[in-house]
C-alpha cells in the first residue's frame, strides 16, 4: 500500500523509514555510482530530508520499502533551483509546482511499483492544488517514464547518451492517468483511499475537480 508521510512522521514507522534510506543508498551509491553521502547506519540522506518533505512510499506487505519519492514545494528550497538551475536557465518557483526527487525503487521491487508511485503522486495534485511536478532525471529514467505512460516535458538537458541529465515538468491528463492506473494495477478508488487515509477530508469535497 501507499503511505504519504512527512519527515516528522517517519519515526512512527521505523522499519519502513530505515529500509527507505538504505534502499536509497543501495540505488544511488552502489548501483548508480552517484556522489551521495551514506552514514554509518547505511542511510542515504541529504539536506533536503531535513526540510520536512512529504514522502510517497510503497510499503510492502511485510512493512518494508518497495519504492518512494520525495516532494517539496518549489516556493521553498529545492534541489532543482539550488543545484540544477542551469539546466532550464530559470528559477522554478510557483505554488502550483512541487519538486519530486529521490525516485527510488527497492532492488526487488515488482514491475508496477513505478506506476503506483506516480499514480499516488497524481493524488497529491488533486489534494494540494498542484498543477505540475518538476524534477531532475538521468537517461535511464526516460524509458521507465515512457513505459509507465508518464513522460515529462523536458525543459533542458546537458550531456549525451547515458550521461545525459535533464530537468522536466510532469502533469497528468486523463488519458495519462488511465494508462498509469492500468500499469499500476489498482483502481482510482484505492489510490484515493490511500490519500484520504493520510490527509482526511471527504470523497465529495476534498477531491472535487
């Protein structure tokens, strides 16, 4: 199931928290070779984890981590503005745009987890009035986004081939959401329930288009 958790709520789920940060270390440091810091507990964390971001996490049936993403409003500090503004030649700051970073999949994640995370992300748009997500991604992610039916609008890139880094904007049309839902293998009622459980509200009012 999907859990929507702010950083200050993670301690209530220690197994899930620890598995997420260790899977981030495994993916970004070991498998991808990124220059990220890993602490003595084997956790990959950075300064943006200290800003009380909102995490979207796929929790496995045994309480472990299957995949996750991290969100911050672009009106505050973001990785894309602090470190990657040169990709788009502009500062991206708007109440309707949230940054998505640290897209992580556990090594044994099932094939539908990417779509489940993106579908859950679309629920954040409805809940918080977000129109777009912005994020930096590398070349390997292009095929993943295309496969799950959620390709971004590319704002700028540097590098070539496997070394290419891009910044993109995501929005979800109804046809795109239908493709995501099919790939994720859950109904919209289920994804909506996950968000209602996390944030409260009613199906009639909180989720009005």
